[in-house]
C-alpha cells in the first residue's frame, strides 16, 4: 500500500466485501473520514487514505493549488502522483485485502471529491460508484475515451453557499457525466464548503441503496 491508511473490515460479510475508498479534503488526514465510516453500511470494507503531500498549515493535500487573479492553478505533478497512488491502493485492496473488484466505490470531499472525478475519468472500469462532495472536475484529467459510463452511479453533492468551489462547478460536472451515460444523483444543500450532516446522511443512504441494488442483480445472475 503506497499511502498511509485506516482499514475497517465489514462486520457483516458474505463472500468478498464491497470496497469504499475514502478521500479527505485539503488539510485533513485519514482519521476524520475513518471515524465517519464506522456509521456506514456494515457490509462495506472501508479504506480511508491519507494524501501523500504535507499541507503548508496542517494535515495533507492531494495536490497544490495557487489562486491567481485570472484562474486557479493546480500542481499537475502532485495531482497525477496522487491519482496513481490511489489507483494502486485500490488494486492492493482488491488483491491483498480480498475486496470485490465488481463493487469498488469512492467517496471524497473537496480535493478528495476532485480526485474521485479524476479516477472516474481515468479508470472508470475499476469503479462501480462515486460520491463527490464539494468537488470540481479539472481539465488536467484525461478524457475517459469513447466508452460510455453507463455502468457507473454517481452522487454529486454541493453547498449552495460554498465560497471555495462554486456551485457551477458541480453543475458542470453533472452535465458532463449525464452526457457520458452515467446514472447520476445530484443534490444541492443550504451549506458552505463543509461535510454537512445532510450530505453524510444522503451519502450513507446512497451507498446502502447501491449495495442492495447490485446484490439483487448478482443474486439473480447466480440463480439464472
């Protein structure tokens, strides 16, 4: 495993468990997301990752950001190294921890949500679903090729009062993923740039619904 992590194994398990990868925001670390994971669906194996780059003030970041008068610039090298590291962690969790490769989910907040979008664009075949809280889709990410994303389900969540990442960023990501055929839920909240309790509740409900939906599909396939 390339990154520091906290692993929580499922308390309810039949066969290989679904995997949920948790990606914190700038200045955070793996502990905050891991604490929240304890309240999620007990069938999930959760892997809370620590970003590889120390942040200037405290905690860690997935990529550096510079705010100019005309635009926001990201450190493309850090962004790519983080994307590759998370991809390798997903592979390691499947191979080393026995997670189900058919049921890999990613949940990220802020920079973590932005990186989750990057995983959708670069390795959509490895993912089943994504929850993106207060993130944005960056032009630095590669296009996912001509294949549709109709096997993926996304939940995009954003605060209407977010002063860090504009609401229009979430709306733009929504439109792009709908165009590519992804199944998508989109919700706006009366919130700033934060992990609002309503976001947490909706995300937990979304993940449980996805597990139930896929479990039913697998059961039907097995019987048939």
